[in-house]
C-alpha cells in the first residue's frame, strides 16, 4: 500500500469538514506537492494491462475524468498515482470564472456530488502551455467546451478554436456537449445540431492531421439523460461522421435517487453512485448501436473495481472515475486495476 493510500483515510474527515470546492482545490495542490516530494508511487503491484484503443496505447484501462483537473496542473501526479489516462478540462477559448459559489456539494449518504461549476477554467491556451512540458507516460485527453456567452449558433467556432489549440499537445480531444451547467449546451445534442458540430470538427481534424503529421482522436461526451430515440439519433450521427469515440456519461439532472436529501434540489449535475445504473445502461445502448470501430469510455458511479468491471461488461473499452476518488480515495485506483 502506498503512503498516499494510508494517509487518505486520515485526511478525509478533515477534507470533508471543508467547503467541497475548497477541499477539491486543496487536494489538487497537495497532489502536485506530494508528487514533487516523491510521495506518489504508481500502483506497480496491481496488474498493468496496456490497451490499444483509438490507435493509442493506454498503460491501463483506468482514467481520471474531466472536472478533477480543470487547468492541467497535476497531470504528472495523476499518472504517478496509477491512472492510465488523464482527461483535463473542460477548457474554453477564453478564461472564465464559472458560476457563482457555492457550486459544489457533497451528499455523503448517497456517495454523490452535485456540481454547477460552469466550466470555470483558465482558458485553453493556459492548459496547452502546461501540457507542452508534460513528462507523464499516461495518455492525456483534453476536454473542450464553449464559453458561457457564446450562442449555440456560434458554438462550433469555440470548439474549433479549442481543437486547434489542443491538437499539438493532446493524445485525444473530448467534445463536451453534455454539461447541464452551461445554459443551452445540452441543446447541441439534438440530431441536427450535433451533426453540424461533429461534421465541422471532423473536417478540422483532417486538416490538422495533415498539418501536424499525426492523428488525434476526437470523442464526444454525452449525457445520461437521453431517451431511446435520442440515443439512436446520436449513434446514427456518430456512425455517419466516423467519430473516434464516445464518453458515456456526464452528470445527471435527475434527482429521483436522492429524493428527500436536503441538497437534492440544488441546481447542477448529480454524479457518483446515483448515476451508476443509468450510465451503464447508456453505455450498453451505445455499444449496441455504434460501429465496432467506435469505442465507448464508461464513466459514472464507479466506486469500486466491481463497478468498473460492470461498465466493461456493458461494453466500455476504458473507464473513468471522479466522484469515486473523492469518496474512496487513491485506494480506488488499486481496486479497479486489480479487477479489470
């Protein structure tokens, strides 16, 4: 067991007494310091099974989901902890502060979080500058979005700006059209809208491929709050446009799993254990509808190795965690890698 695994159970009660966002910010900073002091050691005694997905070699199947490291400030630390890949962001063309605080809430009774962060980030150029000098062996994905004040009919311009900026330093780029915390963003999941967006991004990807002499896979991150017809429409577009991968899923706006909790009516996306089942069903649906060449990355409610294995059995080629890391700590990395 690594030092950080032994320390987390001691630190967790203290962190949980702090405001959730303050604890989040402090944790990321502590990760950076711990890495510099050599306190983070990869989970080397857990099985390491590299996977070839989208033409990339992932050291293992476990990734850190977007949202934990919005500014790409701790990529080496996450890699040292044992993650096979790290997704930074969501990043927008211009820096933005996000929504008013408080905007991140814990629901410990449900092992869940509610966030309405609103794409708070330092801007794509800031993250790119950091990623130019990264030394981690982990695959690095860059999650991109539009600025809050960019109208949907101009959204493609924001995504193209971010794709161009990220392309030289990213191993893959994830297009976030599923956060519930930017007004109107989920409207981009409508069939005509997503077709227009993905078509433009795929054309830009082809141009960048020639310019840089390398292929950077393009993925789309979708919501769990989709009905069967919406899932079928999205899968149809993704197959038509030859998208390189799908990330399923983002947070949910459904509150049925936390009805009665004092924080249940807080605006924002619910993550953690309550979204586990729905996320798995969406993964399964997309795996059935997508071409075999289009992998699905499964995320949503993974709090154990068994949860991760369930996602893999549903059709996920890779998995990601976020809320589970808050509740279970670094030991979750070992647990997942031991079972998948």
